[in-house]
C-alpha cells in the first residue's frame, strides 16, 4: 500500500490499542471486528453487560465462520492471519483447530501484545507474530490458507489477493469477513473514521479472477450484524455520559457515534453488507 496510507494505518491502530483493550479485553483473546448479535440491548443495560455482548458476538462470528469454512479441515494447517490485530483470531484458530498461525500486523507495537496473549493462552508455540505489510509478504507456496477478518479494507485488493495467491499452496483458500459497500454515499465517512478503503464484493471478485483464484462461498450475515452496531451505539452513549466533558473528548465521542450510526443504518437499509467470502487456488495437475 502507499507509504503515506500505511503510516496512517499504523498510527491509527497504535493509538487505538488501549481503547480496544478497554472495550474488548482484557484478553488473551482480544478481537477488533464486528460480531453477530441477534437482539438490541435491553433498556438499562450497563457498560459491562454491553461490552460482554460485543465480545460474545465477536466470538460467535468466528465460530460461525468456522462452520461455514469447515475449519476443522481447512484451517488446521499452516495459516496466515492477515491484519491480526492483537491476535484474537490467531489464538482462536490455534486453540480450536490446532493451526500453526503466522500472525501478520503492520503495527510494530502490536507484536508484543500478540506474543503476550498467545503465551497466556498456551499457544505461543503455534502463533508466530510478524511485522509486515500483508501485500508484500515474501515467499511462495507457504500456507494452506489465509484469513482476513475485518482487515481486507486496508489492503489493495488486486495486489494483496495476487500476492496471497502466490503464498498459498495448491488447493489453499483465502477466507474473508468484511463490510462491503452497496451504496457509495456510505464510503466517505466509513473510510475517514476507520482509516480504511471499503470496497464492493464485485471489486473483490474481479481482483480474485485476475489473480487466478476460483470463487468459493458467499454467506451473507448482514442481518445478524445490525445489532452489534446498535450495541456499540448504546455503549458509546453510556461511555460519553461518564467521561470528562472536555471539548476534545466530547468531539471524539460525537464522531464515533456518527460513524457507528452510519454503519448501523447502512446495514439495516441495504447501503452496506456484511459477508463471509472465500476464494480457492487451483490444484496442480
């Protein structure tokens, strides 16, 4: 990715680390991605209750993906976790399916967290953190599968899918969960708030075809993600009520609320779509 954009992403996630730990921690499995939540929070729900609902929803997203992707066979070998964050997904695949995971992050400070949390989870021998731009990862035929959970928006789709296709062994797969754009009006605020570049599913399909990848499954989970964002909005309201009323803090919560409300609106009304998609590399003849 362009150097300026990469540095922006690194800075964003570095400064975001403590708030991720506060909201989704304490660990060792800390996720920073959308989850599956069936119901809106009950009236009077407290901050701990809302945070627990979000963490449970994130875990449910991974368990649902494991079913869809047949993780016991597809994600039990040598796995590349693209944009691993603080290592929650890497630890999940290692603990639940015995995978040997290379956990790639472009944020240098996150490597220590992945190392620490994988040790706490008892899977340090299975999780290897690596500081690298995922679109520039070297090698050929290194992995049985690659996983990108809410991270592919930060990557140039054509270059990244092409590089990852080279990294996969014949018959390997790329598994993606992300938010996809349906209505362009949602793009600007989404991109500016999360420092990303949301794309359409058709864009991913086209990039995969150019990379010689075959289409796998597409499972839409949009409906089950709407109330994850309803829950984050309720949490933001409670957190902002209890925060110091400085101008900077109030502005930060206001911006966060606008962005989260936009996503909930987009998911509820067809402007955004959440899906699990996969692509496969052909087997050698």
